C-alpha cells in the first residue's frame, strides 16, 4: 500500500473588531484595573457585559463596577497548556462569579494542582504587568482568602477609550489526507493531476475524496485529467494576506480541468486581473521544483462555451 501522507498545518489570521460602548468600556476598564459589568432592567449584573439583555433583548448601557474577587462556580484541569494560553504551566480553567456579579467569567486559575481547586473556593484577579485593553489584562486568577475589597463605583467613563482590538486567531492541527488525496498529492510531484471516477454515476472528482458525494459509494478508479481547464467562476482579491508574497489585486478562480466533473480552485496569473472571465481557458504553471501548480495562465485558446461548464459552477 502507498504511504498515506500527513503534515502539521497552521491556520492563522488577525481578527480586527470594532467595539461598541459597552465592550469599549469593559476593555478600557481592564486596562485601568477596573472590572465592569452591565445592569439589566431586572437588576442583574452581567460580567462580562453584553450589549443586549439575553432574556429580553433590550439594549443595555448602565455600567457598574464589580470587585476583582469572586467565587469559583465550576472548573476543569488543563494538564498540558497550549501555545497562546494564559499560563505555560498546568492550570485550571474556571468560571468565576465576581463579587457583585450575577454571572460567571471564564479565565485561568494559577494553582499548583487539581487537588488545590474546588468549587466554592475564593479567588482574585492577578493583573498583567502591562495592560493594553484586552481580556489578557487579567493575567489569571489566584487563590484568595481575604476580605472583599471596596470598589470605587466607577461608571465606565475613561479617557482614551479602547475602540477596537486585533485578536490573533490560530489553529494548529495535523492533517492526514487519506488514501485518495495522498495519491492525488503524490501525482502532482510528476506534474500530473489524478482524480477518481465514481463506479455508479461515472463522474470524475478532482481532488478525489475516496467516495462519491452524490452516490455515496467508494471510488478507486484513477483518472488523469487536464492539464488544461476552464475558469467557471472567480473572485478578485484586494486584501493582502500575511506571509503570501503576491501583490494585490489578484484573482482566484474555480477551474474545471478537462475530464473532471468537479472544479478545483487556483490562482490565475499571466493576464490582467480585470481581463479574467468565465470560460477562459487556462493551463498550470508549476512551481520551480515544487509539487503543485503555482498558478494558472491563459492557453490562448478560444473561450469555452457556457453550456460546456454550466453544471460545474
């Protein structure tokens, strides 16, 4: 049996969010070592605060200060912290109902082991040394056996309010493409594109999935397709991606390779972005020493008739 491939993959991007008045005040408060909640019409105090009452959907705007101390309502032990988590040593994830709040806040509790954690234990905020207006301004919680501190009754108005945040999103995982896609990837090393034909409906799927998504039966018959194909649909990209050395604007399109019954996607180059069109005939341009097409370029052939690809949109 051929080797089934696997590789570590990372999906990462910065998420930029503008803040409304409630979240702006909450995060600005954390920067100033003040924890704010929001008051509902029935007198509850929600921490973290939200813009709308989860029961009535009414707008919420009355901000109130709560204490940086509270009680653990439930917890789970994290024996192996991952990249980007609050602590790099084992810790407990806890829900903490801060004094003065009616809901609980999720964060990390720094404690020596699971035997030191219990529901009902008292904790307090440990503030980060440098604070910027983010939930990470709370470095973590820590055990606390003192009295509830007095609050100043802050109303949520600060100078230099935080109005937006950039939150990094990252997913690390190991991907194994399985038998069918391993064969597809291996074929690319010899500059061939191979799909699989369904024994029932006879459609050829590229990349292959190991089973027909229409008929639900296993596929194993390999079929070489392309190398040329037809642009079925496309989009113009105007936002530059991190770690991708391609000048914007550029075009990504769905390309139905000759002989395939499923369009794959690829970048289209060798032509001004505003001249790319449906029906354009293209061919692959392979990466230098690489295992996949870097992009597709026009072949110079006449455009394909719409009826020849309308089922592949």
